[in-house]
């Protein structure tokens, strides 16, 4: 379980997060939803121990998260940035297994884990010999997901993992992620600004607005029982597809 208590953060006197308190249960997918600049990525980075809050604290299974390198909770946390963060001079396999190799995991175990994750995320093992520049955007994101999952983290933190993909790749990876989440029952915290993605993947959704939690609950809660007019406005802001008859007129 992740518990956030009164988290506040500002940059250059500009408030980014304001007294954010949340409890995120284990073995569920939790989505941080909101417009650009609402504080969702900053909140994720605080949970990951990448930066410290100005006030408040985060605990993971009762242990306080401390911003340090390496993060004391790195063994139980997998973290994936929007760009994937793959090292361009390493092959996909080398990227995925880097930390496991540093920590002394035997070669046979690394190979077995590679095969397991390749199947899970739907990537041909032969592609793991390629460098990131030789892979498509969707393939790079699958490799980055493998790296985040490699050491079997209890918690998986994903920052806009599909933000840079085209619509077809994005839809394919959304389906892959849902299958992975359901298979592993890992606790997932995922950042997105896409309402459809949040509804598809999230067991709970936290809608952030100007650094504060506007509402936390299921997608049904947000649609049927909005706590604020902005909740409904945000959910309805994405333009629906026009009817075919309208396109032909």
C-alpha cells in the first residue's frame, strides 16, 4: 500500500502540488489523470523517490520514501519514464538486464527472465539484439516496460508510457499493458492525460487540478457522482468522433 500524506511541492515559488493525500491499495491499477501542469508527474516522481516533497511524506508498506540515489526502495519499485529512458549505446537486452547484471543475477536466470518477459509484453526475442534506434516506438516502449518489470517489482510506476505513440501503437500497447497488469497483479500507478486510457486501465482514478486532488474513485464515480463541475468538464473535453454522415456532407 502507498500512502501519501499532505504532499506539497513548489518550483521557484510556483505551487505544483498542494496538500495531496491519497491511499493507493495493493494489487490495483491507479491512474493519475489531469491536464498538463497539474502536478501528476511531479507526484509520481515523489513516490519513486526521485525528488523530495517540500512538506508531507510518502510511505510504501509503512516505510517512508526518501529521495536518494539509489532509492532505498528500488528493489520493490519499477519506474518507467515517458520516453522510456533506454541507453542508446546498449542493445535492448543490455538495457533490460543492466541492473540485474550489476546486482549479480546469474546469466541463466537473466536469460529465463528475458524469455518470460518477451512473451508477456509481446516482443520477438530476436529484437533484443537491436539497439533502441533500430526499434519502432512501440517496440522501445515494450523494452522499457520489460526493464521496469525485470526484477519483479511489487510496485510499477509509469509516466505517460504511451504519450509519444501513434494511435494504432497506443491502442496495441494499452491492450498489452492491461494483460500484463491482470497477469501480474502488480500495484501500478500510471500517469496520463487521456480519459479513455484512464477508463480502460484504471481501477481507481485520481483527477488532479492545479496541484490538488479534485476527485478520487472509480471511473463510474467520476462520471456519475462528480465532486466538482470541472470533473465533468474534463471528462467531456475530448472531442468525440464525427458521424460518417457528417464527414460526407
